[in-house]
C-alpha cells in the first residue's frame, strides 16, 4: 500500500471502547429491495455481502420502527419481533465479511407515501413537505409521540437481539426526527415545539429511549450514532445556527458518533454561518473533539478522502462510491488504487451485485450516479 494512505487505515476507538479497523464507513443507502412483507430479502443480503469486506462499519439502509413510519416501497421493517430472524441474517452477512454492522432506524413522518401507511401520513404539524404533490400530514397527538419514542427503544432491543453492533438514529434528510427539530415542519406549541430548545425535545427523547434500551439489553459495547442534516432550504427552516445548538446538545449525549448528512462534503453554509468555511469544517469545530464526527458526500478517490480527513473528521462515509466500487478499501490496501472505478456502466448490474429496484433507481434519476452508456465501470 502507498504509505500516504496510512491515515485512512488508522484505527478508531469509539467512546464505548469499541475499536474500528479503519476510518471508512459505508453510508446508509436505501435500496428498496426488501420483500414486500418487510422482511430482509436474499438480494439485499448478496448486495451487502459484496460490500462489507473493506469498510470498518457498514450502516444499513434505513428500517422503520413504527407501522405508520414506512417511508419507501421495498423497505424492511423492525416493528415487530417476527422480523428478528431476517435482521439476524443481515447482521451476520455484514459481520462475516469483517465490518461492524450498524442498523439505521427511523420514522418517515410526512415523507411517507400515503399508500405505505394506510393513507394516514403523520408529522409534528400539519405542514406538508415542499415536494410537489406532498400530502397534508395529520398532527401527531402527545400519546402517539410517546409511543413512537418507545418504538425507537423497541427497535434498538430488536437490533441487539439480531446481533447488530449498533444503531444509527436517522435524524437527517427531512424525516420525522428532523420534522420535530425544524421550524418549518414543527409549529407546535406544546412540550414538543416552540423555540429551538423545545424543538430538541423529540430528538433528545428518542436518543434517551435508544440509550436506555442499550443499557437494559446489550451485553457488550453497542454503538449509538446520530445522523443529521445541517440546513434546510425553506424559510423558516433549519440554519447552521440551529445546527450548532443541535451539535452542542448531541455532544453531551454520550453518543459514539455524529454523522453529518451532506450530498457534497465541501458544501458551504447557506444561512447561519459565514462561507469562509465549509459546513463540515464549522461542525467539526463546534464538536470540540467531544464526540467523533463523520463526514460524507461526493468523495470518490483516496486522495479526496485524505483531503476530507484533513478537516478533522474522525471517519469518512462513502455512499454511491461503494455501490460503484465495492472493493474501494481493498484496492487501496493492495496498492491498486489506480483501478478504483468512479463511474458505473449500464452493463455492470450483475457484476456489482446490485438488486433490481436499486438498479432501476440508479438509472432512473439522471445525474444521481455517474453512469457510462457502455463498457465496464472505470
Ligand atoms: C441510493 C441512495 C439511498 C440513500 N438512502 C439513505 C438512507 O437510507 N439513509 C440516509 O441517511 N441516507 C441515505 N442516502 C444518502 C447517503 O447516505 C449519502 O449521504 C449521500 O449519498 C452522499 O454520499 P455519497 O456522495 O458518498 O453517495 C442515500 C443515498 C443514495 C445514493
């Protein structure tokens, strides 16, 4: 291996004492390829088996914790103990290849397609998403909110019983946890809404529920991570200033990591911080080394990964790049980094073990993935 890449292969010790073999994580990516009844499919097991040999941590696609939280067709469920055997297969598949298996958990809130939740789309308030055609959600009652918080705890217990090494709480990308933190989607005046501190109540209660399940049920160190998106485009909407408040609160929660969800690692703030630094640099500075911080977004080559680590993040997550190049880590380790593919070809599906629904998503959204018309990926 070229020694300049050594920093990518330094071990990481998480606050819970767990040691990770390198600084690369597979980012959570929904593949819509689970069985229609919410169980884990053979196609998704094959997809993960192909991608779990290099990164130290594989974060799964997001699973839903409550029946009214299903956010996608072909999403897998953790709403009941009957799902544990399939989840066990998923955890085992990832761990057998040498990665820690972390399950991402969420509730989709107002972004759930109505037909996935029996027409009853719920959120913090009745404000629809700004995506065209979005339904007007029903405002959750206090008792329902408490029940969803308990569902996060139950999901964590099931993840532990299934043999996962941890869970990542999905507080990003506009789903229910973010809907409670956001001044756009949360217009409540009860204990779950109001100023920025009160809008933190739901995310903090979810973390407490997850951590108390860990304390009660885990027999060995178990990872609890939290993912958030730093800004929203809407007005009112989340700004960097509010994300600093969230970062401060998360840093006191004894989490094992905070994962900042960005499409572009180097993106600059829109509001609430000046653009002399990237969002990621602002957030790393704000964390003050109190908790590991993970970055992500449009990183393809090992040199780009080195530059990203230079911002002070603890680890780097790779999403689309590990779909395109499952052997990304292994190729660097064996000195073959010049053979890392950064484009997909339309002929690559079988070779790269990509399930049909994910493949159709990749080809169906122009510009989402760098796709070549012919030939092998390169
Ligand atoms: C197909 C696909 C599915 C995704 N699903 C999820 C998801 O389930 N949970 C999540 O937090 N982020 C999800 N993301 C966002 C990624 O985790 C990541 O933040 C984003 O793709 C940017 O990183 P990248 O440029 O390395 O792909 C998804 C991204 C893609 C491309």
